C-alpha cells in the first residue's frame, strides 16, 4: 500500500480543522473514515502524527514539520488553479516578444503601457536581438511575437507590415543646417557624420545614396545602434540619418529632427511563428502596438521644424 493524495488531504484537514469532526465536515465524509485514513497514513509513515490530549488531537513535532511541506505543495497547487482561471479570462498570463534594440526604446514602451493598463495581471517579457539572431529566434518558434525591419519573413513565420515611415536627419543644437526645414543630400557635403555599423542595411543604403549623388561626408564616428548614434549627435560630434522612432524618442533641446528631401523607407513588421502554440494575448498586444503607431504618426506630423 502506498501513500495517496487522499491520505495527505485527510492529514491537512486534521491539521487545519483541529479535530476529527471538523475535518470530516470539511472533507464531506464521516468521522470513522477520517480516523481510518489517519491510522493508515501513520502506519505507512511508521510514526505517530497525533497524540490525544484531554480528548483532543495534538500534532507531534513530526506532524508539524510534515505540515509545513504539505502547505508549500498546496499553495503551489492553489496558485496553479488560480492562474489557470485567470488565463481563461485573459486576466493574467505571459507574453514573450523579441525585437531589435531600437524598438525596445522607442515603440514598445508606449505599447506596453497601453497593454498593461488593460491587462494589469499579464507579464510581458521582451528580448532584444540584432539581426540575424533575431530572425533565428523567430524561425525557432521561441517567442509569441517579433518586431523586425527585414522585408522577408523568417522561415516558419508570417509577417505583417505594422509601420512605414521615412528616415530622418538628427542634428545637434546650434548646427548651421537647422536653418533649413528640409535637407537635401547635397547639404551633407563636408559635414561630420555619425553612421551605423558598416554591416547595417540602412548604413549601406545611405552610403549608396550619397555615393550616387557624389556627396562626400566626413565619417566622424560609427556605432551599432540608433540610440548610440543620437547620443553622439547630442554631444556635437556630427549629424546623422536614423529611423524616425528613435529620433522622436531622443529629440529634445539638444537634438533636433529634420525631414529629408529623398525618401529612405523605414519599415516595422510584425512577425508571428506558425508552429508555436497560439497565445490569445498576442492579438491584444498587436492592438496596443497599432494604437501606439497611430500616436507616433500624429506626433511626427505635429512636430514643428524650428527654423534658425
């Protein structure tokens, strides 16, 4: 004969109720049944769990120690049941996202604020990855949702366009080109320029456009992220061309934005795995993303270009 869940259930009821009568009532069974199950448990354990003192059950030291472990197990079970109930109502759960670092700074904070306000019990886990590791994670079905700049979907995923805007120029406070409301490529001739890393697709596109126009810039600094590029610009090391999301997030008294006369498209795609179990929270988070995108579009249109 082995110890069963029923034995543990009876033991817990006795410990919490304090008597055989109360334990039987809590378990919707009879007093003889409770006494019988307790006797079997003590026999299987090879030690007494209760002593009778003045007609009442008194737990032994061993019973008290065992009860601590039983309580931990029951608390864990109750949490699982409670979590399952909340998940059924989408009131709590876990949503995992993977994205480029730029999106964790400039797009996801606002979307997360909208989402968490509506679903305060939900946890959102965000992982930052650069390409090609980002696409590898998505193809491996490791996340519920991804945000990518790539125009082609990774294997085993479907991709939807979330946002398309043009890249913009960012300039430090006091730069002579702030007198222009829109910049031509020729305006960059001889200017100190902050670039992304040489292997970045946007860096390669920008370099090609300048080469085609025969515009020579002075490459002052190159770095791997748009946030870092903007930080360099703020310190007066030069001007740069970056994505509009990061530009808006970093803009302030020491960093201004100007549109470009030439269109350099910047796209953000939603990427969802095809072979990962569906998470019902994804659609709700996508809605928050779309609302944040609409707000960012409006902010970019309203942002004044201060002539100097």
